[in-house]
C-alpha cells in the first residue's frame, strides 16, 4: 500500500504542492501541511492528526465537522500538521490501536494520542497561545450553540408543520441580532474558538438543507449571510472544508432513512 505525503506552502494568492509516494507497511494516506506563518512552531515537528477521509474522492478530507474544527484551529494558529486519513466505514487497525473507539479527530500531542475536538482545541490553545482564539465566557455559551441541533431536527423532519423549520429560523434570527451589534464574528473583528466550531456546522447546514429541502438562509438575516460568506472565504476554511458531495453523502441515510 502507498501513502501520499503533500507539503503545502500557502501564500495569499496560491498554493503550491509537491506530492511524493512512499511504500510503508500499514500506512494511511498522509498529508503534511505547513501553514503560511509558522512563528514559534516552525522548529517543532508536524503534529499527527487523524481525520475522516472522503467517501467520494480518494485521498481527500471527509465531511466530519469536528475534524474540520481541529484543522481550522491548527491553520489559524499556523501550526504544521500531518494528516492521516481514516476510512470510518472500514476502520483500519492503526486507528483502533491509537483510539479503541475508532473515533476521529485524534491528535498526537506530547507523545499521547488525544481524542475529542473540545479537549484537543483547548490543549492547542494552551500549547500554542498565539494568535489567541479564546472566546470570552459571556460569548462562549449563548444561543448559537443550538443552531446545529435545530438544523438537524429540521433536516430530518418529514412533517412540514412540526415547527422544526421555525425553530431553526428562531436560532438564526437570534444569531443575526447578536452579529448586528457584536460582529462580524462572534468575538468582534477577530475569529475565535466559537467561530471555528460553528463554521463547519453551518457549512453542513447550508449544503444539506440546500440539497434535501431546497432551503437557504433568508435575506432577512443579512448579518448571518455576511458571517457565512466571511468565514467560508477564509484561507483556513477553504483549505480544510469538506467536499459538497461528501456532506450530501454523509447526511443522505439520516434524511432518507
């Protein structure tokens, strides 16, 4: 089996990469990524990050929003990392060895494999404090925490009159009002940890609801629409986002049963 190693040196206008193939004993596909500004992390070895692989295109990132959250954090902090892509439909032995539950993301930090995106991102914040992504407590646990769950409720609903659409609209309206006063991001002008958690989930919301329900965020929520456009256009997001086809494939069995 072969492994693919990709070294990427982003600039503000383009990405250049070289791809090398190596023969290893039991390798996953690997991609070594060096963010544009490495700062204090430049001398450090690339962190190993295990994430879900695409189910539609070989050697591509999959549709896990929790994996993207970790990758966004690494990108925004300019920490070099090495991707290990795992097929979760047929979990490889190497993944089960480092995490018996077979879940991703998993990151190797200080010679220990750490699971759970909440835990991983907090450790990354402590270990790589610049630039800071900490969200002030008064902005970290408000209404947008429910956006993802209300989106899922609406997406899976078979009843047009069960109130799930309105529940999502209510959550987005609250977020819109907040951004109008405090935006453009959750913590003002700079992205923070809440943005990096929320953005992948809103990406799923936009694609899945657009595909399965022909639904999109209304023009009456201009600050939410601006937020989505701004966060989705960041280099860190475009570099780590899932393919549209993977997001649709991921939600299809949950929607269609």
